[in-house]
């Protein structure tokens, strides 16, 4: 193969010549079995029963409607959920019907499949109202069916139909060819033709970094091109362009693979890149392999490097801290195998539930099929014979945090000791390598124009025994406001609702110029530290000359997280405050804040002469936030008793004593 170029590593390995030499004609590639194939029987009765039950709950009931008023509702009110809930329910229901038809062989479910296909083909657009605004003419509330706009979910809808064609197309043809013929026509009209017809904003170029839209759309476009292109020439043109587009995406990443969009969007950024490369590798019978590209390996590793424990992850940017296993963990599992990274494989296996389901249908039809028919993933279990975990000594068994979700294996994740990702200025460190027990610190520098940005330069997260206690709240339900000019009027985006200082009531400002400066990270066996100047994160009128923040995780006896701030302002402030966001009930006394943890409290010690603490209870009405944190969080505001033009503060954050251990007059045992 042609050696990859420095800026286009994928296009070097996956050149037009190599693609033409090794890709089959359209429709020849068949990675998953059609209805009636014995492979469905081999899934086993428990898996097949689960697939059947989901579809049978809704089969024969009315499908959700999508009237014009729901689409226009976003334009009028900014509400996204009114349209999106029935839109996504249609797609979930079609996917469930396809899977149930395969699992049961019940021909009656073909009517459900046919209804779903027909409904999607009848929709005026597959693009969400929130995304259609890029294409809508001024004053139009509704989409123009003659001008299809390719967004994330137009591409996903097209791929859903392409997978449906692969699995159920022959069975649908038994009652007439019109449904399948129309399905293919709509996929070409709404995705494959417009994809080639213009330069899309999400495609980018070498001088314009892009975000998750690029690989998310390309992963679906590649599937549709291979399965449903009208000609070999059209298929190759689409795939060559897609590979070049994926190179644009990869060029936006540093060599450490850090994802500035955070872990939630990793599943639609790096994971979709992985799916794209898997698709080409599979279609090319293993001859089109780009998993050797170094940055791809690092992008894959990002997920487990941000892992706290169980379903909890570092969640800077628009991310959820709690990611239950509705994620398609077979993607990093295979990616780890293909990149030769044992830690990636171990992380995926550790988070896989024992027994069915091997994958959750919520991830979509394509991802569900990939998980179901990957025999290695279906049979994957942690190495129970040796107890060896990558990164630990042979025979060593890491601490397993109790109270794990029933049916979930714990204790075999790699639990990386520490990592520094300079491209996104994120440091992660834990008290003990190979164990979720004890303290965990994640801290960031960066700037305030990152993709899915929050104004959070210098913020941090502290977990204790595998659960976040001082937290990043994340993001609420998306509305028009989330990505509009009033984004930073939302409290979850503001620096005062992160673990950050506030100067005279002035918060950090958005924009690339508002960034950390003079950043340094030091990692060693007994400590991990990040030092940075936050002054430029505030607007000029805040009057911050320097704000040096140093965060350290100290290991060994007296393990603690220490946060030190040293500041110099241009004028005397009337107010200075340090803000902390807490998950857990909070009690305060002079010089001490206690936040309830999973088994024992997290203690925050401060100078009682310099700061007084006030606690605010933040009720959470938003469904996305409640899913993670319950019905409330707490905001702790440490106010300077005598605000000064220059000064220092020091927070010492350490584990407290578990209530039962305190009663017994002893320190708590380590997590079991």
C-alpha cells in the first residue's frame, strides 16, 4: 500500500487505488445475516427472546405521528423534544421489528417492518428541525422535500433503512417490490446524491477542524454506499470522498487522541471513526486496514483513560458523567483488538454485563447487529482464571468496589493510574493504579471555545471510591437555546457553576482567547500535578492580572487532593468566591465541608479565617440532569471574608471516616 502522508494518514492507506482494488460491487458486502439464516438461531434462546419482546410490546399499535405543527414547534418555541420523541420512537420501533423478525422468524412482524419503512419514506425530511435551520429559507417553518439536508439523523435514518434492506429486504420482496424499491430511492435521494452534490459545513477541510458530525455522518454514508449505490463508480466516488473527509476529522486531533468534546461525544466521534474503518476493513476482506495509524490507537484509548469506575466517567464539555451500558461496548472491544491495546479490551470486557443482552437496542440497528453477530464479544468475559489485569502485576487482583450493578462484572478494568493529554489539556490521576478505591482527580485547562464548550478553564472533578463527589454537572436537555446566542445564559455552561473562582461576581467568558496560559503537568509515582494561569479566562473588565491555580493528587499516607490558588488583581475586589459543585448531602462547619460519599464522606478543609461557606440546594427539573444526579445537586460558595487585591487559598480534599468506622473508633477499611 502507499505510505500514509503526514496530514492524510487514512487516505494514504485507503487510497483510491486500494479502494478500487479491494472493495466489492454495491450490495455484495453482507456483514450480517438475512431473515431465515441459521445464524439467528445461534444467538441462543435468551437473546432471541429479549429481541422479540421489545417489538411485540408495540406491534399492531398506532405509530407515532409527525404532523407539520410538531416540526414548526421548534421554530416557534425552541422546543426540540416535542418533535424528536416521536421521530426517534419511529426509528427505535422499526429497528426492534427487524431484530424481532430475525430472532423469531415470525412473518407477521414483516408487516411491522413494512409499516416502519413506509412511514420513514413518507416523511418530508429526515433532518431534525434544530438542524434543518441551516438549510431553511428565511421565514420557512417547514422543510422543502426537494432540498434534502444531510444532518446526523438524515444519515442515521438512511443507514437504518440500508440495514433493514440487508436483513429483511428479500422477505419484503415476497409481497411486492415497491417497498424495497422506494426504500433505495429515498436513501439515494436524501443522502447519497446530496452528499456528493455540495461541500457540507460538517465536512470541513484541513484548515477548518470539525467535530463529531463528520465521522457520525460518514460512518452511515459508507454503509449506504456499499449496500445501496446504483453503480460501482458512484460507490467508489462516495467512499473516496468519505475517506478524505475522515482525514479532515483525524487532523483535528492531537497525537495523544484527546477528545475535547468529552466522553459522551466520543461515542459519536472516535467510535464512529472506528465504525467507518471497520466497515472498510470488513468490506475489503481485511485488506483495507487503517487501525495501524498511531493517532487512531490513541483516540480509541481516550475512553478508558477517562474512566472513573463502573458507569462513571470524566465529563468535561456537554457530557453525562454516568453512562450506563446502553453504549455499544463491543466497539471499543474490537477496536482494542485491532489496535493491539489490551487495556482498551479489558475496559470493554469489564463493563459488559454477564449474560444477555450483549448489546442494547437503544444504540441503533447497525450497532446492535454488530454486537449480536460478533461471536468474540458475545462470549467475552473477564479473565477469571488468572485475575490478571493489564497494568497490574501477574496474579494481582485490583480492588472491586462493592454495590456493583447486579449482573455486571467488576474488578478487571485497567484503572489507569494517571495520564496527561496536552492537546486538550486534561489531566487524570487516581490514588492507586488498578483500583477504583480512594481519590480520583480530573482537571483541565484548555480554552472557552472548545467544541460543546463550557466556560470551565481550570475546573476539576474529584471522585471518592469510584463515585464523583465534586462534579461537573454536565448538560441538560437540548433546546434552541443550547446552541444559540444565549448558550452561556444556561447555568450548566457558566464558570460559577463549575469548580472555579468568581471575581467580583464576574464569570469566565466564552471565546478562544479566554484560555489557560503557562500550563504545566507533572506526573510521578507519589503525585500528579497541574499548574496553570487562569487570568485570561475572564473578560478584561474582571481586572484579573494573574490567577495561578495548582492542583495536586498526593498518594501514600495522608492521600489528598490539594487545590491552591494564588491571585493578583488590578484593583481591590468587593467580592471573591470559590465555587464547588457537589453530588451528595453537604454539611459545613468552620473550616470544614463534608460531602456524603458512597461509603464515606469527602472532606474539604479550608482556612476558616479567610473563607466562609454557604450551601445552595439546586433542584434539577431537567430530565437529562436528573438521570445522572437525581433531583438535586449542591453548590458550595466559599466567600472571602476580606477580599484582597492579591492573596492565596488552599483547599485540602481528603477521605473522611465511614460512619460505622467512626462509631467503632477506627479508620474505614479499603473498599472491598
